[in-house]
C-alpha cells in the first residue's frame, strides 16, 4: 500500500464568520437572493423597464382613453339594437336591446349593402396597395438617390398637403366627366393612387432605415437600380408600409365626400349607401346606426389580424434616431 492510503487527509471544520454563507436563504451564498432582494428584482424587472413600473395613474389614463375611444361604437350598437322610439324616451337604456338583427336585415333590404361593401373593399384595397407601392418607390428616390431638383420637388410634394381637398373637386369632376368615368369605381380609385402624405412618410422612414453603405454594396455586387429597390429597399420598408396600408385603407373605407359626388346611388360605397337610409322628413337613427355598426365590423377584423404589425411599425418609428 502507498503512503496516502495509510494516512487519509484530515477534515477541517468550518468555523467563524468567514466560512459562513453570505445569505441564509441561499446555500451557495449568492448575492441578492434574500427575501427583500426578490421583491426589489421584481420591481426592477417589471413592465416599466429598469425603473418603477406604471402606477395606477397610468392605468387610469389608459382606461379612460380606451373607454372614450370605444364609446362611439358602443353608442352606435346601443341605439342600433333598439327600435325607432329609443330617442324619444326620457331616459336612455345602458344595455342593448334585441332588435339589432332585425334592423340589420332591414338595412340590407333597404340599400344595396352587399354591393356597397364589395365596392368599398375594392376601392380601399386597390388604393392602399397602390399608395404603398408608389409612395415607397418615390420615397426611395427622394431618400437615397441623388438627382437634380430633388429637394425643390420634395418641398412641392409636401406643400400640396396644405391645399384643401374641396378646392380640387370641380376640376376633378370635369376631368372624370370628360373621361366618362362618373358613376364608376375608377373615378374614386385613380385620383388616390398616390398621396403626398405617403411619399413624405416613406421618404422619412427610408432615410433612417437603409444605410447608404448597403446600397453601395448592392451596386458593387451588380444590382441594378430597380433590383436594389425590390431586394433592399422594399423589405426594409415593411413596418412603415404596413402602417401606410392601414391608414390608407381606413381613410378610403370611411371616405364619403368624393364618392358621394362622383358615384351614383346605383353603384355606391358603404358611406354613400348608408346615407340613403335617411328619408326626406324622418330619419330612423336605429337603422342608420345599425348600418354604421355593420360597416365598422370589417375594420375591427382588419385591426385584429394586423394589430401586432401595427404596434411593431409604431414602435420602430418611435425608436428611430
């Protein structure tokens, strides 16, 4: 046998404050594992970031904003679920009635609701896709290409946003009449294929989203200008493009002024069709608000399916420097 097997090493007992763990709750002596430290870590790691989390004032303000935003929709549904005598009563009920579906059926029988819904879907979708494409194309040119007169031309485009829409109604209607487009959907779609706001929006975003070195690298690799746009600029513009698509879709879905002028009652969009519910001497607000609630449902569905992309686009735009 060897010398080590004959004499085993002695066990030295831990005595004194130097060998004791730093915290009784953690046998490994790690820092910040005590009962008080856990609550501090929870406070620091809350949804409010490194500082304190949002307090009841923040939640109260958010709740007030949400309730204020939802009140018009709730009011429309409340009135639309009762009969026509609801507005003549001394007190308004706080709960919905049971006539919403009967009012909805009467709305569908009174106006060309489904045709108007399809027209609104076509006008809003085609216009939103067109605005996103052409605005991204123009925004990329203003943001990343160097050409003579770029700055004055961008200033002119932005200045057109200050012109009221009503000033261009008469000449625009004359143009549509000469083309024979009055009463047709292209009279609403073509004037809105690109907007000054969309060009300005995409120009500001693409200036920050795409480094100049990335475009130079694509050019060195042999990409043409249009190929660089489709493979570099267009993927980078997705968050802002999603936001612009939603804004344009909602704007055209709720637009009443120009479709009311240029479209006839036989080929209306949804706001124009709902306007036909108003009779000459009596307005049944139960029918009108039931139709308004029905017209809002597609927008709610759109926001439900695109809400995450909407918030992502807003946050990316908020953190740009």
